[in-house]
C-alpha cells in the first residue's frame, strides 16, 4: 500500500486545483502501551490529560496506559463509558465535557469509532489536541475531520478538529471483536459505491473531482477486497491493510475537504436505518454493517439504472456508463464480499422487511443535500421502479 505518511502534516499542490493539507502529525500501528508517555509528550503541551475509554477495550490495556502516564507524572482524569452499545449523542458529549475541566491540556481516546468521534468533537469544543489509540478496524472516522454523532435522533456528521495523531497495536486490533472487523470491512466495501456516486455527480452536475484522492481510496479499498478471506481469518497483515484503508479514507476526506470520497448513497441508507432504529427504540447496529447493506442496495439500483430505457435515452448515457463503470460493483460481487466476511445477504438479516426496504430506498436519498444514484433516479422519474426492482431481487 502507498506510503500515506508522506501525506501527513504537509501541503500538497494538486492537479485538481486545490492545495491539500492533512493536519494529522503521525500514524503508527506498531504502538505498545509503554509508548504512551513519549507520545503524549510529543503532541500535548502540559500535564493535564483527559483519558476517554469504553467498556470494549481490554482493561489490562487501559490499566497499562494509565500506569505509564502516571509514572510520567501526568495528572489524569478518566471519562469511562460502560454502555455496551454507546450512542454518540448529546448526552455522551456532555459526559466528556463534564468530566473535563478548563485546565485540560489534551485528550487521549482509547477505543474504536464511537469513542474516537466523541473525543474529537469534545477536543474541538475545548480547543485542545486529541490523540487516538485505535483498538479495532471498525470505521473510517479515525482520520476524518468530521465527527459522526446522533443529534436529536438523527445521524449527522459535524465539523470537528482532526485528530492530532493515530496509534494502535496491530495485535490488539487483529484480536478485536469480530463484529468490529466486519463493520470496518463493510465501511470499506461501501467506498466502491461512494466513488460511483461521486463519478455520477461529476458528469451530471460538474461536481469537483480529485484524481489523487480517488486513487488513494480506490487502491486501498481494492487491496482489502482482494484480501477479504484473510481479513475474515484475522490474518495480521490483512487486518493491517484494513485499518490502513480506513485511515486513508479519512485522509482522503481531509484532502477533498469533504466526505465525498468515502460516503455516498450507501451511507444515506445507513443513516436512515440509524434514525429509524432510534425511533423504534432498537439497538443501533454497527455503522459499517449497515453501510455494507447499503452497498448491496446501491449495486442493484445501479444495475437497474444502467439498463433502463429512461437512462439509455439520455444524451450522456455512455459518458455516465464509462464514469461509474470503473467503480460500481455488480450485486454478485457485493454478495461474495459479504458472504466471505460473514454478513447477511438477505434484508431480514438486517431486520428489514419488504415494506421497510422499499421505504428506505424511496426516502434515504433525501436525508442530505448530496447528489447520488437516488437523486439521479428521481430526476429520471424512475426511483419507484428502481425500488421495486431492488426489492424483487433481494426478496426472491
């Protein structure tokens, strides 16, 4: 995989017309708990640290990190979440802010996606640096400039400080709960349809496009998909590919100054499912798992679109076919990826019945002002037909 460290903490003049900058100072997955005081001294000025942890991280790892920081004479305040399915909402943000004080010099988060998002958002409000110790390859937000939070019952990406540095112990990451590995893989699989949606919008709306950013996401995604079987077996090198691809997705979002390179209609499906699960009082599934399901849905929507007479009669249909064809996967491919990693192939595995599936296809695309395959199908007047087609294919 390309040495992404050359992209960190430096300005990059790009052919897309932008000068890119990724403010992250370091990324390293050879971290051990004994390194924490050295890392803290490199990135945090002062001795007052807020440590944010959850119940999923091995208590031994937390204790080792705490002991090392205390040995180096850091004054620690610990914000500990005990919820097994922590919701990153206003209450969780408030907990961190209440646990901190005005003397806090920096935050260190130990955990996976939700803890990372909460800590980065809190750090941005407190205007202090934040170091992430990643413990699972569960999502692409580690390096993102936005925090994925639930606000008033709806999933939103809110601007936040980028993380100062990202570290992780690959032994810990490879042995994280398998659901988190599935989630990370699902999030990466979703990059295929995200890039297809971006390419579609580039042709139809002349949206900004950056080849460098696309190349980063595409290459790292393909490596993970090619190593799906080894990832399912917890092969350490393949898990390293996965966590690096997730970090690269976040870096790509920083390069583009937008979530576009990593988030398309598949993420809108995921956000819609989160919103409805909150309404129904259900446990929210891992983000990447719902993204995987969204990717399967979009593969059928694109299959319908590219074969429909309404699309083929458009003057730019060949241009669109060529643009999205580089990225959009066939439904058969997506099913193979999900099957290898152990995710459901049928909507019922995601607690989605026929009516709910049709509803989310008709409504999810309008949660945000973003041009996706949903927007284009609606523009052609065939979104309802595409929904009917997709439901018929998934409910055979």
